[in-house]
C-alpha cells in the first residue's frame, strides 16, 4: 500500500486498512519515529473525570486486590463505572 504526503503534512489511510483495523474518525494515535520509519500506534484517551473517579474507587478498595479483570470494560463494570458508547 502506498500513500502520498499531502501539502498539509497529512496522509490518508486506505479505506481497506481502516475497515480491517476498525479505525474510525476521531480515533487517536501516538506517532513514533523508529529505525528510520514512522509508526502509528492506536491509543485510548480516557476523560480526566473518569480517571479521577477510578483513582478514588481504587484508593477506597486497596485492601481487596484479589479481583482480576480480563479487560478494561469488565474492570469498569466491576467498579460500578458506566461507559458511554464513545468511551468504548
């Protein structure tokens, strides 16, 4: 797959790639330069107020560390935090 750098320093990702990877408009990426290449790594950004709530819940329940979650969504559910569709 080849893409071209546009005058505004933008690159358009091919639609077959975005569909296959589930990339949607508004998704965030970390851009890294490594070994002469440019890499895009998807990242999840959680709103500050949710992180504050998680920190408070964790500090209140530090004694109970026996629970292990398979993924972030299960952890939120177990901690009583409701995720909105755009957070998932």
